[in-house]
């Protein structure tokens, strides 16, 4: 037993020496013990923001989510127009959507529209209340002008996010009553055959603005 114990402890010690903290570049050492806080290296906020954004995009790729990162509101408008094309839209109310994109779809179905029109919409357009980098999740808080069905009924869901919506983890966002969207709707039967789009959209698209 002592041999096994020593082997385990040796592995733990080695891991402590070679382990890497997420977000801390490999090959760099942290400040020495006893170093005053003012002397410790602190990455600037913009750098962390870019790291969080990249983590979010990496998670979207793993989930099979299409994404587009736009540099300006004008570019975002062009992207949205090309994604939606001539398809019928079910969206949040215009005053609830970022970048004033509600004006792009003046004839869109809204939460106050008849259920038949909502069910017939080909694409759902929403904003989001947070984008969680750790899991690639979108946080949507339903409420007046923000119908939950806009992200669940149409076969395609397009969520427009802002850089300021990015949060690293769900804990950082806070324990709120919300909807987490982690890729397309998926389910598996007893034989573990994965099927997309059974309980919600079979495709999710994220368009990230400046």
C-alpha cells in the first residue's frame, strides 16, 4: 500500500509542477511568493475580454454552432440580412433587440402575433442577456417583448450578442431564472442515436457584434 501511495503522491507533485492554469500562458511563471500585489503581472482587461471571446467561439465550434463576429453595427446588419434572406421571421420586439436590428424586419411576427403565425415562422431572431464562454451557452431571460417561443419554435434561431454580454461562467452571470441554449436541440434514444431539432431548433447561429 505504501508503494501505491508514494506513486500517487509523486504524480500529484509532478502535476503541481507542470500544471497550467486556464488563461495563463504556458511557459510563464506567476509572481514569486511574497511579491507585493503591485509588482505582480496583471493582464489588461481588453486582453481578458479577447480570451473570453475566443473561449466562447471555441465552445460554439465544438457544439456545431455557426458564428460570425462583426466589427461594426453596419457589418452586423449586412450579415443579418444575408442570413435571413426572404424567410419569415419571429423576433423579439424591436426595442428589445440590440443594434436596432428590429428595423430590418418590420413585418416580422412578434410575441403578440397569432400562434399560427408564430408556429409558421422560418427563423427566430433574438438578442441575449449573456453569452457564457465556458460552455458556449446563450442566456435568454423571457419577459415583455422577449417571448421565449422566438428561440424555440422556428427551425433556425439567430441570436445577436454584444461583446458586453460575454461572461466566462454561469456563476459569473448569476443565478437568474433564464434559458441556457447550448447548441441545437438534441436528444438520443436508448441506442444513443443522436437526433437534432426534436424539442427545439435544429440549427443555432450566433452573430456577435462589436
